[in-house]
């Protein structure tokens, strides 16, 4: 069974007179696959990710989204996150006063509680975090810093991938994580995504990118080209 099935999805900016952005998107993603969506600015790539994550600034006007057999449109953003959706932001926000450690522990245990699993205590959580830091070759000082506060662009994007590794979503939506990165930072972030995928081959990823350069490091199973709110061509990595 497909993990995600999008059928004839139409969405607009919420509110009276909101502009239509998605104009009939169809997409099927199987568990364990990496899909990349490419296209120009304004083609609807990031909007698709935001709609999947449940952002309220967009309104779905037609179509359906089936995720793991459930009607995704019936779930609010928090419920979608607990069900295993993760959105890596194009522009990660800073959360002053909230340590990365506290933020991640709360997120992990909210998901575990939703799954009727035992919540992690401090020792178990620290063991999990240390293993993911080793996997991504990260410094432990990240955990004591406020979420993204004072981080460089590359550090913010790397922290997003670290969050993804710790939270362990079923479907990761990675929205233009290469935006604004120099080639060294891009390589670090891409290596992080690949490490997470190698550690869990069932991880399913939807990448949004402007640039082919990211796909030199993260090799997708399928590539989709989006123009004017629709996927107009799909193929393998050679596309």
C-alpha cells in the first residue's frame, strides 16, 4: 500500500479572493522511496509541502490526500506530526529560550505517547541523542543551545536533519534544505540525509529543490517537475 497518495489536489491561499496555487496535483509515494520535486519559484513546490504538513494559511478546495490509509485532510497539523509527518523548513525559525534538548524530548515523547509506547526517560533520551549525533557527526553543544538561535544558515539546516533523525518520522518533507547553502554546507546536510536513510532504509523522503546540485548528493528514486501548480513530468533520476 502507498504511504502517501495525492489525488487531484487543488489548494489556494486561505481567505476571500485567495490565489489558487495547486491546480490538480497527483502523486503516489511508496514506503522507503525518495522523491524529488523540482520547478521554478512560484510553481507550487513549497506550498505542496505546507499543505501536506497542515499549515492553515492554505485551503484545500478539491482533491484528497491519503496518508497511511488515513484521510490526511481530517487531521490538524499536530496530529499529522504525531502520525509521522516531518517538515524540514526552507527557513528554520529560531525559538529563543527553548533548548534543543527540551524541544526534542517533548517532540519524541509526544509521538511515542500517541503510539501507546513508553515515553523515554532522561537517560534513554540521552542515549538516543548521542547515537544520532554520532551518526551525523555533530557536536554535543547543539543540545544546550536554544533552537536555531544564533545558528548560521548551514547549522540551522543541519539541525533540521538532526531533528529528523531523532524524531524518526515515517515521511520526511524536506523543503529546499539546500537554499542559501554554500557547497561545503550543502555536502554536510546531504550527507546527514543519506546517513539517516542508510540507518533506516524504510525512511520515506520528499525533497523539494531548485537545484540539480542537491541531487548529486542525495539520489532520488523519482523526480517530478512542477509547473504552475501541477506535476507535468515524472521520471527517474536521469530526468
